[in-house]
C-alpha cells in the first residue's frame, strides 16, 4: 500500500473517543523530532506514529548489533548491521505510508542541529546516556528556539520523565552542571537528576550500572513504558489536552515495585540536601 491509497482516517479511527477528530488531524499535522533511536527512541517513534503523528525528524548515527536484542524495537536478525535511522524510518512508513520522515543518519551535531529542529513542534531526547555533549546541545538549542523538549529514560523496570519548557528551568540548570566538571561527575550528576527518587534501588545489582565501562543495563518492559509515557506526554503538549508538569517536576514510575513518584524540586539538583543524598547513593552503589 502506498501513500495515495492509504486511508489515514480509517487507520486511526480507533483513537476516536479518547481523541476528537480535530485532535487527530492536529496530530497528523504535527512534527516530532526524535534524537536517538535505540532502546527509547524506537518505542517512542512507534507509539507516536500509531497515535497518528504525521511528521517526524529522526537522528542516530548507530547501527543495530546483537547486544541490542533484549530491548531495542528495531533489533532483529534481519536488521543486524543496518542503520537505526533507516530501520525506524521503514517502520514508521510501514504503519503510515503517508507520514513525512526526515532522516539524519549522522546523528545530531553542531552543523545540522538547526535544520533538525526546524519546523519541529516537540523535541524528544532519546540520545544514549553516555553522550552527554549531544544531549546538552539538543536541549540548549531547543531552549533557544523556544521548543518544548523532554527526556524519558528507563530505570530498572520503570522510567522517569522530565519535560523542559522554553520558559522554565534550563536542562543544565536543573542538573546543576558547572564549569570544570569532569566526564564522570557529569554522568553521576545526570544519573541522580534523572532518578532523584531511586525507586529501583532496592532490587538493583551494582553491576547494572557502570560509569567506568559505560554500561547501563536495561530491560524491554521499561523501554515499552518509556514509549507509552512519551506518547501520552506528546498528546498533552501537542494538543493542550491536559496539564503538563514541567521541570523541575520529575515523574517516576516503577512497575516491579508498583511505586509512583512525582516531585517538584524548586532548585533542581542543587540543594544541599540533594547533594548529600547524591553522595550517599554514590557510596551505597559504589558508582
């Protein structure tokens, strides 16, 4: 089936009842930019295209490998060695042949970030956790261009969500990044900022996360949850359908322990209490 014979209204008719027809058409006209198409980005793209979002910008310089099989939507024996951008693009068009997909197989960088964000209505950070320079570039440019940008990441059998408003706290201010921070300190600060309420700590093995070896364990249910949370938040943001809790609010959920946390951190991660808490967690987990 090609774009000309594809019936958009029929394909997404079952959304009606939770979305109005006019809201569905607004999603069809919306453009979402997703930076990173690994564990999080693949599920986020699938959830958004099944909601009926009609325009995408997708970026990732990586290819699929065997170690992706436990958690990444596009990782199969048929896609080994293939570009993640190419595979996710095919997935989007297989669901909605009429979708517009702009691909960035080199990932995002200082030369293409402006083009990547151009015409986007929402920005999603799904960049690998250990690529903090790229994350900072994405959020700084999104703020500069007055775009809402969100990050939703897996944590054990759960996930956390932080939504950054162009009128609110900046990404680097929330995490408390400072000049002169080394790479290890930036990663540790980022880890704690994403999970200030460590819901998964009670069942976490220290081997699950290593800054030194750049290894972060993750499981498929958490990444499916990331896709669902992100897509729901996108509906709220793109349609103005419900209240959005912007940074410095952090939303966390853990499916294994069935715990939910939504907390507002007035000064981000810079308060003396949170700095002490981060230090204690560092000692406990030997990060």
